[in-house]
C-alpha cells in the first residue's frame, strides 16, 4: 500500500471540493450583488454617456452626481422620502404601543376568557391580506380617508405575529419579579414600563426593525389608497417615476432615485444585520 | 376572580379595535361582497344574491390568463428556489472561512425594496433602441440572438419573472435552511464517519431527514407566497399587467378593485376567494404529503 499516494489523492479531492464550494458561493454572491453594483454604476453615468453606450460598460471613468440632482429636482423624490419616513415612524410607533399592551395582557394578566381570546388571536394569523384588503379599501374610501396619512397608517398597524412573538418573550420573565413589584405597590403599567420592556428590549428592537422594513417597502396598500402624488410612498414614487417620470427614458436619473430610496434600508441592514437575520429566522416571512 | 380581573381586556382593547376593524370585519364582509350580484360601488346597491360573480370571474379571459401565469410561476419557482437554497446552504455549512460574510451578503435582497430592485432587473433585461441590454450581450456571447425580455415573447417575460422571483425569495430560504443545518447534532456525523459513510450518503440519510421539517415549512410558505405574487410582476412589467399579459391572480384582484378597470369589489372578492380556496387546497395537500415524508424529532 502506498499511503503517500492515497493521502495525496484524498487531499486533492478535498481541495477540488473546496474550490467548487467556494466557486458556487462566489457565483451566488455576484448574482446577489450585481444589481446593486449596476444601479450604483448607472446612477453616476451621465445621461449622454449612458445612451451612447450600445454595449453597456461595466465601469465609468467620469462619475457625475448630476443624476441625483435631477432625481430630487425633476420629480418630488424628497417628498416621497419624507412621506415614507412619516408613515414608517407613525405606523411602527402605534404598532409598538398596541402590541406591547396586548402581549402584556396575554403574558402577565389574568382575566376571564384569556385562553379563548389568545386562540382567536392566533387563528387571525392565517387570514391572508388579499382577502381583507378589498373591504378595507371600501372602508377607507367611505370614511373619506383616501390620500391621507390616517388612511395609510391605520390598516397597517396591527401584526398578530408580533404580539405572539412578544408575548412568548414576556412570559419568560419569572413571576417572582412581578410579585415583588406588587408588594412594593408598583402598578401594572409601571411594572411593564420599568421591568418588562427593559428586560425584553432585544425582542422589541427586532420587532421594530422588521416593522420598519415592512413599512418602508409596502406597496400594495399605498397604491390602492393614494392617487395624489403628494402622499406617495417610495415604492409608489418609483413606479410613478418609471411610468411618467423624467420625460424620455432617463435611466441614470431613475437609478439615482432607486439608490436614494435603497440606501436607508441598506444602512439599517449593515448596522443591525445580526438582529434582523435572527428575527426573521424566528418566523418572519416577507410581507 | 379579583377585582382587577377585567383590566386585562383594557390592555387588549387597542389591539381588538384594530384587528376587529381591519381584519375580522373585512374577512366576513368579503364573503358578503362576493355573492352580491351587480354591486354598484357608487350607489351601493345590488340586484340579488347568487354565484354570478364567481361565474363571471372564472369565465374572464384576463382571470384565466392570470391563473395560468400564477400556476406556471408557482410550479417553476417553488422547487427551483428550494433546491438552489438547499445547495447554497449546504455549501455554506461546509465552509468556515468567510461564512458570515457570505451569509450577510446572501441576505441583502430581503431588506431591499422589491419595486426599486425590480427596476434594475428591468434595465438589465430590456432591449431598447439604444442598446440591447446587458443580458442580451451575455446571450450574444453564446451566439443567441437578442430577445426583448420585457416587451417580447411570453416565455422570455415568464423567464425574467421567475428569475426575479427566485432572486427575491432566496434570502429567506437560505437563512432558514442554514439555521436548520447548524442545528443538526455533530454526533450523527461522527457516528457515520466511524462507519466510513460517504458524503452523499451522509447528506441523504442524515442531513435531509433531520432538516425535513424546515424544508417542508419552506415549501408551504413558498407555495403560499408564490400564489400571491404581484409586486415582482409590477416591478418588471409596469402597473398595466393585463396589457403585458403577465397578470397574476392578486394583480387581477387589485385591478378589479381599483385603477382603470376597477370599481368592481364584488368581482375582486370572488377572485380573492378563488385564490384563497386554491391556496388552502394546495396547503392541505402539502400537509398530507408531509405526513409521510417529514421526520419530526
């Protein structure tokens, strides 16, 4: 037996396998990153040079920021961004209040019909959004809330899943803390505010980030409920820009707009990627 | 019961108001809408009660086109994305260097705006008078002629839609499968190694059964998500999906509700219920199949 030969063959096979694996990973990473590279690249090409390239070039030697200027001046991109920030902050804040209170009731308080109510809540998770959007559209229209922030925000507030997630976390806090607080004469609300929320802060942060992502990317509901460009969110804004934005097809300016609306979430992701991935792994699905 | 026993309901009240107004009431209402024949949204009147709305929807060529598109999309993207995600997750699990970097990069599409990145995909695939676009250039390297993927033949458009859909759903699947793979105990592999088991056999006999609940979860959510496809199609082909021939069932529902062809909440409701029944049926079939093949530890 030639051990040296065997060993060498094994090592060679191992190395080929490793190379193949890394090739696959790099290939997929390129596939994921390329659209982002392309939008960045196109956004810094000038209108003239983009349209003169029959064969698109993979780099540019004369980057320009003029597209960003026209993205903010020719179309109300700044307004779309502000609208989206207002919508996202208001919806997320309301969601947090509603969710924390409901999760606290389910996890900590005792009241008649609690188990039944919780089961009913859980079964609500199965209702698909497509079924309820029709009546919500009619409700909001009848209330004259089309093209208002109230109409945009109110139906987007509740997420049964987040109530469930937070309730599970709240329930892990030992009862002794609650009884000790009671002996000291602490009210329920104060206990919730001073003890439960600080202890469960990681989960609350996760829920907040997931909701922010969901709000920032929401498209269907805003599209149904707004037709006045003053109330467009970024998704609808980008669709508007695409369909009748910069007159003739000004692709570089479009890409500048796309970059501008993508940056906030990418930055959020770079800061919180561990939290976001852990939160999604625990049972998030894409909106 | 102590005196503050009803206080719990007070804490639940905000959630109950929101859920009642925007989830429970609409759910009941949609069934009422769907059987009101000839509903007029301006005068809020209707002629009678019956199943005409369903019959109308099921005979509408736009709906049948949407149904066909959605089924093709589901049949292609669900197995494909699950398979590729399994491959990539297995590759990720077998390396140590740079693993976290790859994981983070692979997850990036999850947080990006579907409409915005869809626009980039459209630019990459579109053939314009100025340029054939990057994808056609790549095709040209293999000797294939330029194809207009956005306004061209049906299967070219379907290819882009499937490609983009897979790209969008991949981060979630990779994440779920990577964490499932990480949770498989090393002792099984060590035992198999002692017996001299090959890699492929280890994968099919240990890894796959151990992560089968996660795969099954992905298949179910994948089916549900793909049946509800809409934003991806809008991002690629614009809001007038009927004209592009690329509408989906959800797109049909929204078109019936609002927009140029809108104002028919009854038809929209009927179509939404048809979609719901389809999704429910497929999910039940999935559950039955899984009983045989999924191993819960």
